[in-house]
C-alpha cells in the first residue's frame, strides 16, 4: 500500500476509534479529533517532504558539508513543528498516561543527543587542524616562487603530519612512536598522544563512545502500538516520528564527522508504511553503502570533504616522493595541478566549516530549549500554582565546562541552580 494511502487509512481508523469511544458526547466535540487528525497528518507530510528532498541528492552531494547542513536544517524545522504540536497545541494531553511516559522517554533520548553534538563540534575542530596543514602545503608551493628542494621538504613533512592526523582512532593508538614524532613537530609535550586533539578540545570524557551513545539513544525504539495511538489521540505517532528523526540525524553526523569510537552498527529499522519511512531508510542504506566502499572503510569520517583531503593529499605525497632535481617542466606542471586541487579543498573547508558548526550549536540549543519548555509545561500543568521562572540558557562553552552526559543532564533540568 502506498505511504499516502496508509496515512489516510490510518487517520480514518484513528478517527473511527475515537468516534466510537465518544459516541455519547455532544456532536460538537467530534470536530476536535478531525482538526487534530489533520494537524498530525500535516506534520507527517512535512517530515516526509524534507527527507524526500534530502534523498533526492546525488551521490556526489550526499554527505558533503552542504548536505549535512541541510539535514540539520530539516531537523530544526521538524523539532520546531514537533514542539508546537506537543507542547503548545496539546499541552493538556502531555501529562496523561501513556503520553507522559512517551514524552519523557523522548526527552531522555534528546539528552543523549547533546553529547553527540559536543563530539561533533570537536570533530569539526579536528578537521580545522587538517585545514591548517593543507594551507601550509599550499603556501609552500607559492605560485610566485620557483620550486626548490626546501619547499618540497616542508610540504613532505606537512603531508606526513596530515596523514598521521587523519588516522582512525584505532590505528592511531597503535602507532605511538609516530604520534610522538607528530607532537614534537608541533612543539607539544612528548607525553601527549595524538588522541586526535582529544587532550586539547574534547568535551566528552575519554571513555565516551559515539557508537555506544547511539545504541543507547535507539534502545527500545519501536513504532507505537494501536492501543497507545488511540489512548494518546494519535500523538504517539509524532513522538515516534521525532525520535526516529533524532536518532537518524545523530547517526548521520557520527557517520560523517570524526568522532571518538565512532561506529555505524546501530539497529535502525523504520516501517516504510510511514510517509517519511521510505526516504529515511533509503538514506540510511545509501550511507551504509558508502561506508562499505573500499576507499572509505578505514576513513575517520564519510564526509565528502574528508574523502577529498585523503585523496588529494595522498596523490600529492606520491608526487612529492617521486620528484628529482633538477625539476622537469612536466613535473612542475603536475605539482602545480595538485597544489591547485588542494587549494580547492582548503577553500571548501574554509567556507563550509563555520556555518556547519553554527548549525550544530543551534541543534544543541534547540534540544535544550525544547526539553526545558516541555518539562516546565508538564510540571505547570500538574500543579497550576507553579509559576514559570525565566531561566538563562547557558551557551555551548559554559555547558561544555562540564563534560559528559551527566553535565548535560545537570544543565537541562527545568531549574538549574547554577543558572
């Protein structure tokens, strides 16, 4: 059955169930379920449209900085619409079972997503370090200067630094001697291991695992049962939808950006009977297929720009190693072409990383605000005497002073004593 037909039949079934249960109520009360059904179906349709648009991207655009940024934009729009549906329009139903349990579970999962955002932000910082190394190589071969042995020595050394810095965590931990060489070249203490800049900027604990965090985020996620859909007047469906979107977005971020102990082995299976289920599962399959390509298996991230860095730096390194002096005109042309290619990669990172990081921060803050508003709304509904207090939302730097999910929980409670 096509997804649209399923949704319409689903809406009619839900409406019939509700009409049967309220048959003795005045006729005027039957208009509310119809309006709610239309609102819920509209939410499902908009989610489906956004993921269909993301899935329409070509293989060249998939997992690029621009595409991942577009994914985050879609999440922010879905999150805002979800907030309106659950907190603003149907606040009175949020405090009733089983809806109160479902909403509470969603907020608990969203807290786990905050740590993923922290790790992604630090992964962006790691990519910036690679960008600086690429810039050194590009500057070494200044087009205004004749190419000499000194420039090649400098470029070769920097390319080695870049290759070591891009090793996967497992590979890096087994190459401590090379790591110490890298740290010395940057003037760092010998005791510091590469840990891929972990000692300098990682805001999650050293034992934190992106793979385990994703598994925890997705544990127990299943489509709502018919009884729960009826008992919640259909609101169980958008809660499941938003939880699935949250899990997919965090999973895609971990797939694309370097993370601590990243892994894609997360059970993720959304029924394609949902309007958005087909597009979301198609994107999931495409990303998995990308990760299985030979050249991507040992990559520290599936981001398109990371693949370009790996390819361009490898080809440049091979060319630098094969150079003999005096330099032939053909070799010089080849070097200039590789430098130009690296320059394009550098420019793409320069233009794309900052906007992407801002979107990650916005996702972090939106999750915090949504959770705070939802919890306060539930508390105020249960006890009308409670007055809502305006709290200052901490910025990312302040929150990250307390690493790990325990810190995120501390600063996303309805009332934080430190705020």
